[in-house]
C-alpha cells in the first residue's frame, strides 16, 4: 500500500509499505477514506522537532473497517469510523473521567501504528479509540468528519478547557485550523463574544463564518492591550491558545482576566512559564493533547445533523500521492489545511 | 504606637511609629487585637526576597474598628472585624466573580498601609476588605478568626482551586500553616482521602487532627511515587501546593492524575514551569494570592459555630514586643505559627 513518509525536514515522499494487519486482539484495520496534514506535522517538516529516521506520517483519519481482532466488540467490519489521534481503552478511570488522551493504554497513532496518511491503518484499542457513524455518511460530510478526528476535537477541547459559554468573552490566539475551530466551538458552547486573533484575510473570513464577533490583528503585548480594550480593561473570561510558542502562551495568559480560564492546545515547543507571573495572574490553566474520544459522539452527531460545518477548514484537497504538495502549501500558508484522499 | 519593622534579614525590631489615621474616605482604622507572622514573611527574613529599606511587617489581623472614613457604609466603629491581606473594593466585576485578591483596587496591606504587626492599622476599602463578626467574639476564638485572615483563607482557596470534594483523593504538598489548613479545608469540603506530605512529627499530628487520612514523608520523585502507589497508579485527583519552590510545584503537578486539579498557593519563588511537561500532564492549574474576602463570611460562620478550629496552628503566642522571637521560632521550625498580641 501507499504511505506518506517524512525523510527529513521538507522531504515528504509517498512510498510502498506492507499493508498493516491485526497484531493484537483489540486491534482493527481500516481502509482510510480521507486523511490530512496537521499543523503539528509542520514542526518536524520545519526542522523544529527532531526526526529519528524516516517517519510514516498522519494521525487524523476516517475510514471503513476492514478487519477486527478477536476481542473487539463494538466496532465491526464495514462500519464507517472516525478515529482519535491517540489510542485509549476508554474503560479505565482516566478515560471515564474524560481524559482518554492520557489513558495508561494511550499511544500516538503514528508511532504505534504507522501513519494515517496511507491507504490502510491499524488502530489499537479499536473499541476505545474509534467511533462508528450510524450507516455510511454522505460523501460531502467526509471532510467535516475528518476534522472531528483532531482539529475540531482539539479546538473544541480548547474551548471547553477555557470554559467558553454563555455570557463569556472568548479570545482565540492562533488562526490555524485548530484556532478557527475553537471559534466554532465557542459559538456552539454559547459564548457571547468571540475575538479571533488573526492577521490573514482568508482566515479572518473563516473565523467570521464560524462565529467570531471581533477580529484583532495585533499580537504580543499589543494584542493583549487590544483584548483589554475590548473587555473593560479586565481581559477575556476565556482564552484559547492554539499555537504552542512562548509568545502565544504569554499572550494567552496575559489576555485573560483574573479568575478567567486559559485552554491551551498548541503543542508546546520551547515554552517555559514564569511561576511568579502565573501566580499573580490568577488564571486557570488547562490543556494538553485533546481527549478527542470524549467529544466524538457529540461532534459526529452535530456534523450528521449539519449543524456545524468544520470541514470548511480544508481549502486544499489532493490525492495521497500529492502529499508533499499538501505539506508545502501549509508550510507556505497557501492552505489552511490539506485533505488527502488515498 | 508600636510596630514590628524588618531592617534586614534576621533583624526584626519593634519601634515607635505614628498612629495611622484616615487618609481616604473609604479607609478604616482598627485597633489590632491580634496579628501574626506569616510563612511568606520568612522569605525576606531569610534573605531570599529583597528588602528595600526598613519594612513594617504583618498582613494578617483581627481587631476593633476605631474610626471610619466618610464613604464607609458597612463597617462601623466598635465592630470586631477580620481582614483580608489584600484590599478590594468588592464591587467590581473581578471581585463579584470571587477574585478580590486581583481587584483593580487591590493593594497588599503592608506596602499600602504599614504592617498589621502593630497596635493600629489603616485599612483601605474598608467595606470591601473587612468582614465584621455579629457582636464581639469569645476571646478563645480570636486565634481561629485571625487564621481566617490569611492562612485558613489561603489553604481553603488552595483546596477549592484543587477541586477537593466528595469522592476525591487530595494530596497536600507543604506542612506549614497553609498546608495544614488546606487539609482542614479538604475535610470540610468532603474529600474522601487526604494525604498530608510532611516529615515533622508535630505537623503530622496536627494534619491528622485536621482530617488527614494518610501521611507521606517522602518528597520529590519519591513523594510522587508514593502518591501514585496510594492512588492505583493514577495520582491524586486534587493536589494543593503550599510551598512555592520549583521542587514543590513539580511534586504537586507530578502527583496529580491527568484531568486532575492542582491548587497552588505557595508564593512562587524562582519557579519556571516546563511547557511540554505541563502540556502532557493534562492537569488543571489554578492558584495565586487567595481571594480571602470571598471565603471570609463562610469561614467566620464555621468558626463562630465552633465547627472548625483553625487556631490550632498557633503553637506560640507572644506579646508584640517579642515579635523578633516569633520570627526566630518559625525560621528555626520551633513553631508552626506565632501569634502576636499588641
């Protein structure tokens, strides 16, 4: 089968690899219907994150179940499924508390399984990791269902962690797919005012479509000052951080009022938080790898009812063979997010 | 009047100063009935925090109102009052959300007003900062009411920030007065299991009196391993950090299960939090200077009904003139907390 593999920064190739098969009785193998390139894939692509040899890529996926192991009970061959980017047993205390991404049986899809930017994918802990749709979805819903497997689930978690809700002013730091979908999530969660921080016209437009009420183009200290201006000097009640740099984390913390909530979902790179400033800020801080599995049933339902259209973040669609162009387009910010069809 | 003043690390003297008077119409002046030495006073005493010249000391106090400014409505002369260590107007959005310690009109009692380790104290924003008891309290309740003004309020906030409650296992890092009172708070809030981390016999004993179910003497990585052992490998649901060092913060974060809550109330000194570890921990982090004012009415009520006895943390009682000995005894860990009578 064909699989996208990153050999070095800037060097993504589609290669022949063995089709995966069931290894453990809790595994499933799925035929991937669609996968995509993640903002987090750009960290190694840009050489910021170290590669240890050629790496199969992709951790966002939807597909049709081909085969399941002998202990898989809920997931059956022929079902259309949406996956989570980390595996989880979904039965332990941590999973039952809604933190499936930190399940003791967690593994990142890529390193454990080979990547999802491929024709087939082995998914460990299939019952705990995959959620099946009721019947085959309409083809036009596939991008939105694919978004649920990471960027929507992650943006949603960011908004939940930031306690976005009625009466709240929510600011979103980061205008990638996750930030844009945090705007959508904040809207769905009933936030009163949603401030998208973005300096790119195409992303501002999508933020407004997803429910943003204000756009702030300033960043850093100027961005913080602007958020304070817009919130009576206090700062936002809820701020979603969807970048993962030192600057974006500090921008998020400083934009939040005392007692407010920062939901941070950008994968932290080189971030260190100053203890005394955090102490004096009085904010709540919560985040990490999103427990997408917690939200999947609800998100799939909203998508199938056509109440949300998160698939709009895909502004480039390519065949799997053109994966390298998907990376290039996102790296050069010509695309917000690239969908790949195997 | 007499006032305790710190001249240099290890050098506390009681001196004559002018009696304070009303400066702003929202001020009150109180005659201090009791004050005390705070663990945070030991930072400059030990030379870890810089002193800018001689500093009047003390920010924990109870007393009788002598005089009020023309705009003070709720507080009246003759009332017995319990104070908060930061002033607050208690009417702005931040105060109404329960974060009085971050009120835009906040000021630390000491730097704004002269210290509370004195015969008299001027309290700005008297209506928003002080809470009066119904009538004069019994003399034996004064230590407990004094505790409410900082260490109890701070331990309580730590336990609330850590979401201590029914069904939860709570671990407390730090066995000073704040840590011990976080144990008391966790018990009052209904926690199922309360693990006090302490290696001092007298403090362990008080922790057990306040409701601890387990004592862990290990600290650092060994302490974390012990907490995991006691919690099925997951870590505690709730951890209160009541020290403020790098080691204690990391011990608290690492002792908390994914999705659990860290409430940190130790004043951060030289702390920097590693972003990636925090990201992967999946914990909630909340803390800062405790909004004591939020909790005072409830805490005063519990004390007057004799349902809690936080005054037990005072194991040394001295006249104000002996303030220096109070500092020495706490610095040398001969006392948990020293009460001073002017």
